[in-house]
């Protein structure tokens, strides 16, 4: 059993790999440090208060070991930074090809999903807004889902653990993020920024479907909403 | 008549005293009391997490609103009403004058005022539980607009808004800042101005350096937040829109102001404890502190870097992605001085003659646990992994692995070390060891498994995980229960300490002047030190860590012993 | 009563204690105002519209107040000079002048506030909000919080000067004249920053 929830996004694996890389550095540093800490406790332990060696550590000869350790730490840090940099850029920037554009609006206490309507453009009169607790956001698999994230009242945070994506929703701002789910299924959306009494009930789903199922869903959604095309 | 006189002297001696030692003890006792309150809150919400929907012994049912308030106030208390008073104020007030060889702080009246304001702030904080609506429940970070009442109602009822949990919390924190600023002024002026003759900068013990660096960091990072707190208070009581985006304000402003203070604040908490280690480790390894000067330089460097890292708390808050890389580098850089300081402490052990007395046990436990806390920081300092780990239990476990050793292990190490000095009595070392081992084991039981909960995607500050399929499954629910049982064990093992403390105070196991054979000046004074501390005042001839000097018969040479080569 | 036998042997003081403490206090205060001014500047850059709002402040009274504060700083310098020469009467007279300056500043400020409030510019400016000018109302929130906090410092400084004036009647605590003077200079200095930011920059 993996320690992470199942990864279903295109960039999730990179984050998991990053974890194992950092863990390798950290485990090495941990065991070395533990040795440095525990070994002298055994080797130099003394029953009685007794005279010890006089080492002030001001000499280069003595301090060089610490310098080496610090340079090692700095180097491994920069290796991490170098490795992660591309993934960071990938997640935080908008992909050139957006297959589906939607808007996700947080409020106390629900996630509101706005589908762009038949024209595929948000902010037009044919947008369809779904504001129901425990509702599902339907998305097609293997498609770049680009979403605008907003908040109506306080700060919320959009967390889709299975894609490894998290982003705060701030009132007054629109943040654009994206994900691409590779496996059909129903995944939890949760709010990770404390936002009031029903913070723990702010749970919706992403329902990843095959393109055909998604087409079917949107068609029926848009048809059902044709008369009431009011948007906000 | 006799009785009246006695009563008066009790008040002036213990409550309204201006003596730095009494004030230090007042801060310590208040901090310990608040730790009890914070621990109780933790017990209640941890019990709720492990056994959701069950009635909690010694509390009852816990609703979502109280749950939010409890986690919020728990964080607030542990940082501002336990960490700050115990580490900065109690150590600072008790130790600074006596370790630099003087009679009292520079401004004793200001000092007394600071402790009274601190008391008032604690009262207001606790009172906020009992106002209509209860205590504030939006996280200790108090992000607006949730904390800025004005976003719901542009014309709040002034008095109702003033006596809401939110406003009272802001007021309490503001007063606490004022108390700490007064203390900080005192620390700096005392250390600059009132050092014993011969106590040149490079002869000052590390803890005094660190307390002052901490005070400086605090003073220069808290200012903008004080301004921000005024704005938040006005948003609440007057209905202004400083943080309301619909009226031109910006909630992100608070995040920046808060973390510009909030991150340096963890170094304000860390530095005094690191200072405690610097005093304890050499004493019990009978060796000079490794690289004393370098440690001071590293701490100064970290003070400078501490104001360059704040936005690593906001990697997923919607800041500019390029900015995140800058703050990631800052975070990497600041790990270097602290790693250097810890490595120097470990290097001090090598070649020593180590006796595992109780204070040393706590010191080593601190280093060991902080190792985990510090290294897991590497995961979170990486902005990419932070996208996933942010606001999960991974973060919770990480900062408890740093702050718990820092605040509690640091405090207990100091307490067992200096108790003979401030009371003149000797604690029972056997009970001290029991206290240490139980605390150590239960602490790990409490937080280690939570790392895995965090990696499984468990996010923070949720009172009921039943609707989240990723978390409400095994083994994560069992991990929660193990954590809660350990938390109860952790709290119960503190009663060993309380028993040891009280029974020792009532016993007459007198301690000698310098039980640990240490070199610093406080051990020259009587135990407990009289008013005025020294008679005559000492003259300093050497650094604070002259252990096992060659060509000297004793294995320690106090700071007031003249150097034979010079005289 | 415990007496300290060897009081004279207390380690030497290198800088007058109070002066050093006052410097640290001033540093702390400046960071608070610095934070506030930075917040204001960030919004000022974001909203060019605030220039129109700043046009509603009374530059004349602002300038007058600047002169008043500068003059009162001068008088407190003279008070310090007199205090150094232990000329109690003169020191108290100059401090009186400073207090007068402070009172005049507050009176000017009150006239200004009264005028602005009568025009509908308040902490929340409901009139502006009703007209849809939310951003403008934020300017006034900043205006009142900055000048208000500064006014509170003027009041605190005046209280301190008054207390010291009473204390030195019999020649005690003469060194405190310098300390309140330093504080008063800080109050003056902050105003020097606030005046162009809130009044002149349009």
C-alpha cells in the first residue's frame, strides 16, 4: 500500500518522486546526525564528573567537519530546488492547450461549479452554475482542465488530493490552475483553509469520465438549462 | 497587626515585585498555567478526532464551532502565552541580569508593568471563550476576511463587535505584544549597559546573546503586524474594509503582514532554547562550547535571513510563482545557520566526559527531536512538494516536532538545570528521568504517525473526517487513536513533574551553590539569589565556557577567575 | 526593607540608561508606522484614484500643523538646553511652549476632522460607498487610521511632557527632559512622513 493516495494526474507522479528524492537526502542526513549525536553519548559517557579534552572549535582543523556538513546540506537543497523547478513551473502556469475551461467558486460552505455552456467560453450568458452540496464536477479524462478559482466570501483552499493539486481561493482574485486526470473515477475535493462552522462539510467530488460520457453529461446539462440561462 | 503586615509583604514580594527574579518566576508560573489550558484544549479536540461523535470526558460533546475555536486558541496559547513568556520572558528576566553579573534589569518598573499587562492579556484571552459567539475559530493565523467582521456587515454594532471573540483575541494578542516589547527594551538596554566589569561581548554566554537577538527579531518584525492588527480591529468594530476586496482592501495584505512577523517569531521562540542548550551541553560534557564565536555569527546571520523567508507559508496562496522560488531559496539558506548551530552542539559532545544528568537528558532529547522537525522542513521548504503537503497533518506534525521540543524540552532542560538556583532546593532526579522518558515516548507516539496521515492527504482543522474517503479509512483512523492516547499519556506524565516540583519546594533538600560545577556568573550567587544578586559584584576575566582548561587543577574555571598569564 | 549595601559597585553604565531605552522604544514605534506607511503606499500605487481623494484634505491646515510641530520640536530642544544648565524655570517654560504646540496641533486636527466628517468622509465613508466609490472610502480609512494613530502619539507625548514638567519642579529627574524631547522629535518625524503622503501627493 502506498503512503500517498492514488495518483491520477499527469503531474502527480513528479511530486511523489520529489518526495522520495527528498526523503533519500533527509534519511541520510538523519542517520548521520543521529550517529553524531548518539555515538559520543556512549563512547564518552562517564559515571563521574571528570576532566575532558579542551577543544574550543575555533580552529579551522576542527570546524572543517561542520563546514563540510553544511556545504553538503546546501548542495542537496539546491539539487532539490533544481529537480523540482520544472514541476513547479508546469503546475503553476496555464498550459497552452486548454481542452475544457470551467470556473470553481468557493463560498461558505460549498464549491460552486460553472460550466461554460455550449460555446465553451466562460462569462457568457449560456454558462451553467451548479451550487449543490456534495455535487460532482464532471470532467473528461486525459484533457487539460483549466479552471478559474474564485471565492465569494472568505479564503478557501481547493484541494484535490488525488491530483496533488492545492490552491487557495481568495476573494477578489481569480487564480487560474489546471489538472489533467488520467483515470476515470470519483475523487474528493476538500477545503483546506479554515472557513467557518461547516468547513469540514465542504466536500465535493470530481467525477472523471470518458470523453463520451462527459459529452453526454454536458449535452443533457445544457439542454436542461436552456430556458434558464441566467448567469452571474 | 502582625497578620496585616505579613499580608502586605506577600503582595509586594510576589505580586507587585520589581525584582527581576520574581518577575521571571511570575512569567514562568503564568506560562505553565497557560500550558495547562492549552494542553486541555488539545486533549479535547484530539479526543474528538480519535472518537468522533463521542462525549468527551471532562468536557462533553464538542461541536464544530467549539472545535474550530479550540484549535485556534490552542495555537495562540502555545505560541504567545506559553512559548513567549516561558522562553523569552521567564528566561530573559531571570537569567540576563544574573548571568551578566548585575543587580536587576535596567528598568525594573517597566518590567513589572510588562508582567501585569501580560496577565491582563491572558485574562482577556480566556474571557473570549465566554462572550456571546464564543472564542474566535478561524485558525491562529486569523486570515481575513473571515476574521474581519466587516465583510458580512458594513455597519457593525460597535460594542457587540468589540466584545466578540475576534476583537477580544486581537486585543489580547496586541497587549501581549506590548508586554513583550517592554520586556525586549529591557533585555537590550540591560545587556548593552549593565554588564559586569570585564564582560566584553565575546565573554557573554550564548543564551544572553540569543535572548537579545530574539528580542531584536521580535521588535523589528512585530511592528507591521501591530499596524495590521489595528486595521483588523477596525474592520471588526467600525466596519472599515482594509481586508475586504469588495471595498478595495486585500486579504493578501494580512497574510504578508502576519507571516512577515510569524516566521521570524519561530526563531524568537527557537533562539532562547538554543541558548539553553549552549549552557547545558558544555556543563555536562565538561568541554568548552564548540565554536562559540561562530555560533553567535550564525545566529546573527539567521536573524537577518529570518525576514526573507516569510512567503514560504503562502506557496499555495496565489502569490506570483516566481516569488515562490525566491522564498524557497531563502528557506534553504536559513536552514544553514541553524544546522550549523546544532552541529556545533553535537560536536561539543565529542571528546567530552558526558554525565547524563536530567537537564542533559532533556537537552539531548531536544536535539534528537528537533532533528526530525528540522529535516522534515526540507519537504515543506520545497515549494513544489508544498503544493501537496500544505495545510495537511504533515505540516502539523512537522511544526510540532520543532515547537514542542523547542518550547517544552527547552523549558524543562532549563528548569531542571536552574531550579537549584532559583529555589535553593534539589529536584528528585529519578522522577526527572521518569518525566523525561514518558514525555519523550508519548510525544513521538503522538506526532510521528501523523506524518503518514498528512501524506495520505489528511488536511487540518476538520472536526469530522467521516465524509472524506481518503482519510476515514484504516490505518489512518487507528493512527489518530494512537495519537490521542499518547496525547493523554503526555498530559498525564506532566503530573510527575508537578509532583516533583511541589514536593521539592516543600522539602528541605538544600542545594549547594554550584551543583553542576558550571562556570557562568549566576552560580556565584547564593541559591536562591538575594535581592541585588551579588555581594560584591563579580569582575569577569574569561569566556563562559572554560571547562577542562589545560594546566588548571579543576575541570572548570568560573568566569570571575583571573587569568594567571595576564596577571 | 532590603538595602543594597554595595550599590555603587553596580557595573558601570556606558550610555545613559534612559536614552538607550528611548532609542529602542523609538525604533519599535518607527517599525509600526513603517508597516502602516508601507501598506498605504502599496494601495496608493494600486489605486491612482486616491489622488482625487487626497485633494479633499486641507493642505493649508496640514502645512500649518507641520510648522507647529517643527516649532514645538525647537522649543523642546531649548527646554533640554535649559535642563542641562539646571535652569528649572526656563526648562519648564519651554516645555509649556511645546505643550501649547501640541494643543494647537490637536485643535487644528479637530477642525480638519470636523470639516472632513461634515463632508461625509469618515472611517467608512458611507456616502462614498453609496455612490459606488469603494476604493475611495478605503483612502479615508487609511487617512483616519494613520493620522489617528499619530494623534494618539501626540497625546501620549504631551502626557509624558506634562508628567516630566511636574517631576522637575524640585529639580528631580532633569535628564528626563531629554527623553521626552526625543520622543517628541519622533512624533514630529512621523508627521513629516505623513504630511506629504496624505496631503501633498495628489
